[in-house]
C-alpha cells in the first residue's frame, strides 16, 4: 500500500484508483451486442425525427409508467439494500416542469430521494418502454450510491492535489496557500469525473433489470440512445445526458444485461 493509499484508507474515503468503483458487476460485452447496437442505430436514424407528444399525452405517459416503475424500483432497491448499505428506497417520481432541456435526473430534495424527468424529454419519448428505461436508469444512480461516491471522490481528488501542491510549495522559498486551494478545487473536479462513465453503465444495467421486472422492454426503451445528436443536451450532472460513455456502449450494455436476465443470471456484486 502506498503512502497515499494508507492516508486515504485512514481517512475512510476512497482514493482515485480504488474502492469507488461500481457496486455491481457490469456485463461483459461481445461483438454480438456491438453489431446489434450498430444495426439499431442505423434503424433509428432511418426513422427520422419524432413527432413530439402533446403535453397532455406526455403527462398521461408519465403517470402510467411511474405507477408501474415506482413499486418495482422500490422493491428492487429494498432487496439490494438488505444485502448491504442503507439506502432510502422510497423515491418520489416527478415531472420537472421548469426544465427546458430533454433530461432526467436523480437527486435529494433535502434528505428525500427524488427522480425527475423534464417535460421536453417526456414529449420526445417514442414509447412507454423508453420512459420506463429512463426512470429505471435514475433508480440505478440511487442504488449505486453514485452521489455519495462522487462526493467522496471529489474530496479524495481535492486532498490528493492539495497534498501534492502543499509538498511542492513547502519546498519552494515561499508557501502560497492560494495555490493549494486552487489545486484542491481542480482535484475535486477531476475526482468527481473519474468514475462517472462507469456509473452510467452501472445505472444502465440496473435500469434494464428494473424496466424488465416492471414488464417493459428495456431494449426498446434504450433506443433513446440511438437518436440523432440534435436531440441531445449536455446539461446537468448525474443526469441522463450528463457525462456519458459512447451511446453504442450503453446500448450494448443494455443488450448484454437483457441476455443475462433471459439466462436467469442475477446481478452480481463486485468482489
Ligand atoms: Zn445517468
């Protein structure tokens, strides 16, 4: 164990390279899933732009899907929570009526967990399966404890750079506390980015299982990834279109997870 690792282990937080990975194993991806994902992309692009739903139809779709995803997501979350970490699985599902972008996110309203999806995203959805997958994906961020892990990583990143800079400036003729503080901000940003892509894939894996358990088709739902770039937004952190891995990889992850479900292979914890 390096001096830094011991330092962070002593503090009870994760370092940048260990202990903050995913809680659950991601499925292994093969050429088969990649080929299918590529084909689905081509099909979705050939379909052209979608006709947006009316606000009333979008509202009905949300109510219909939320009524099925919420009890399933809660049960799924509670089953996994019993095996380990304490998670409040009683999540409110809401429409974010102010957000102008197509997006969805998981957050805490005070201490209460909440999943919100924006009206433009609902209006842009092509099926109940898509909304079910999106809501399931956001449950994945809760179950994977991604917000807590991101905070720990930001702290670890800040401390690492702070310590390095302090050591560097201590050797210099004058010590500048501003330099240390700026480095800590930079480290926090780097730390919180480090695992965001694997968290998205973990959320996709969990979202696939939740959507499937609620009776939806997660593969059809994941067609959201195959839409054209023009439909994207990059707004928000820990949101559906936040800092994300390539969409083909996400779709392949969904396909591989569905194959696991069909083969009765359960979710496996990372050892
Ligand atoms: Zn996400």
